[in-house]
């Protein structure tokens, strides 16, 4: 396990033994041992301790942990829950409450303007539980994240990132391929005077991720799961 000096996760703050016991979790305390191993084996950058890049990488990982797993906004430490907004590709912005209403982070990050009949993954039909199950199943070793470059530091942090995993489980009725699936993007984090995140914007191509998940063969039982006319299946 990647353990920090306070007994918590090496790459994420606020996961000490005390935090795990006193925080209200959506589905129990998270454990990042498996994905930390994938991260350490597959990262392309090792940032020096105390560097701006290490700070940003750990901030993003901690923020993501809180967004996905914490049930009570009062338990958030990285962001200002009342004023926080999350933007995707400059088109749509979500408050913390709205993130919960659409079913969590995967359903926010995979928002699309495609007609429902062309959506291989339809965030409008997925819940928090179904989205978490789908991606835990397709990426049993986790979906790792690394910072590739930091363009500016606080209070407005701008960076380039890489997200990756191995398709070692089925996805929407398609068989696993074992292939590396990865995508790249940029993001900005705006911090207030208390160093709490108040605005996040991500810019990336959702199709870069989904295209890597639709290469497997469909089983006889599940061929009906793919939408008619899906461009990824053409």
C-alpha cells in the first residue's frame, strides 16, 4: 500500500485511519491500493517531492476522491461546497448538488449532445451505482491518472493530464480485450483565498475513452445492448 507519513494514502489527503472512520461515505471507505499500483507501474512522469507538479497531482486525486466517495458536503476539504462548479468542455456547468443529481462523476464527464439512439454510454440513463459498477468492471485494476505538465500554479492551476486503464472486464455487453485504454486532456482549477477549489473545467474528447471500450466482440446474449447506428460499432 502507498502509505503517507500520517498513515493515509500516499497520493490523496484526508484518508487517514481517523478520516476513514469519521467521514460519511456514499458506499463505504474507498481503497486505492490497486489503482495506486497501476499508477506506479504505468506513469510516464515521476515528479520530485515538494514540486508544483506533485502538489497539483495530489490535489486532483484528492478532489476526485472527495467528489466520488463523500456523502456529506461538510466533509469536503479540497473544495468550497457552496460555491463549487464543474464545467465540461466549456459547454455545461454543474454545482455539487447537480453532480449528485445526474449520478456522480462518470455521468458528468461523459455528457454528450449525441441523440440517445447513438449513445453507447448514455449518462441520462445511468445512476451512481450503475456507472460505478460499469467502470469498476471494465477496469478491475482501476483507472489511473497522472499530471503530464503544469502550465500555471495557484490560484488558477492549469495542467495537462493522462487517464488510463486496461480493459480486462466487459463493458455494456462487449468482451474485454485486455488493451490499454487511455485519453488525454487539459483542465483548470480555480482556488479561493483559503486554497479551496471553487471552479473546475475539463477539456477532452469523451470519444477517445469510449472508442477504446467498444473493440471487444459482443456476446450472443448481449448484442441488443448496443444502440442501433452507434458510430463506434460501424
